[in-house]
């Protein structure tokens, strides 16, 4: 038995006629839902990536700051030591001049020249290389 709706149209004809738009609406909703979940997943992945990048950046900045502090302390110590040594050798030079001691004069001038030839920056390069090498566990200064 076919049910008739007002105006003589059957229920099957109405359902068949509405099937196209209802089906299209369902498909549209499914596409919209899939796009939304893809979007949410992408947001979560990118947020995680940003967090990882920020953590990496903070780690590298802290590492660079630590290396800078070590290098600064090293150079400060090296230049202070060199200044002290040079001052002491000039005292010896003055003493040799006053005492007319050519051996002391030669020794003092030679020592001053040796200190002047040796650059603490050359040793700093070795220090920086050691700080960047992950296999180096400790550095003696």
C-alpha cells in the first residue's frame, strides 16, 4: 500500500526527491567535518613544532652565553697574567740597566718578546673548538 500525502504525491516520491539534497548535505557535512579535524590536527602539529623550535633556540642561546662567559673569563685571566709577567720583566730590565747586568737585560728583553709573540687569542681558538666538541668532557685552563 502506497501512502499518499496531501495533493496525491506518494511518500516514496517525496523521499526520492529529497534524497538528492539530503545526500548532498550529508556529503558536505562530512567534508566539512574532515576539513575541520585536519585543521585541528595541523594546528596541534605546528604548535608542537613551534614549541620544539623555541626550546632548541633557548638551549642554543644558553649554550652560547655559557661559551661567551668562559671565553671572557679565559681572556681576562690570560691578559691579566700576561700584563703581570710583562710588568715583572720590565722591573728585571730596569734592574739590569741599573746594575749594568747585560745578562739580565738580555733575559728580560727576550722574555718580553716571547710573551709579545705568543697570542692568547690563538689559545682561545683551541678553547672554542674544545667547547664545541661534544666528546670533550672537561677543559683545563
